[in-house]
């Protein structure tokens, strides 16, 4: 979904938002761009291949690609002072992290996140 948002922006839909993580798991996608604006249909057609399948689920290739990135992010976070940072949760309905017991407001966490954000899909945060 991050790639789709970036693609839409690169095809002229500058107000197309990035997806956001809801409650620490997976990603929510709430487009607010004007779907009737000039170029939206053309951009959507050009970027359609980046959307999850018609059932609303990512393809196996998309899951594999995101999982690799998120595993690298977890490894990076642990190496930057967050030894309890978990591996991603990957199952039939979510891809993300369970951050139970981790305080993302602490300066140490935020410094690690900044150092590791390039491993997140779309470059984080």
C-alpha cells in the first residue's frame, strides 16, 4: 500500500496520503484524494498492480517482500538498544508488530527508530 501511495504521487496525484498503521498492527489505507480530479483514473490504472489482490489481502510476493523488510527492521532495532523488540507478526490478516511492553515515546526507542526507519516499507516511520 505504501508503494501504491508513492506511485499515485509520482503519477500526479500529489494529495494521495500514505497508509497509516492502526493500533500498532498492519496498515490502514484511507485515501482522501479527489478521485474525480484530472489524472486520478490514469494514475490509479498505472499503479493498480501495486494494490493487494481483489480480496483485500496482499499477494504472497507482497507478504514476502514486506516480511523481509520488517525482519531487518527488527534486527536493526535490537542492535540499536531495543533488545526486546519483536519480530513482525505475519498471518492471514495482518503484517506488523506487537509492541506490548515497549514504550515508543522513550528517547532510546525514538533514536533506534530513526536509525532503522529505512528498513520499513516506504521508509517509515
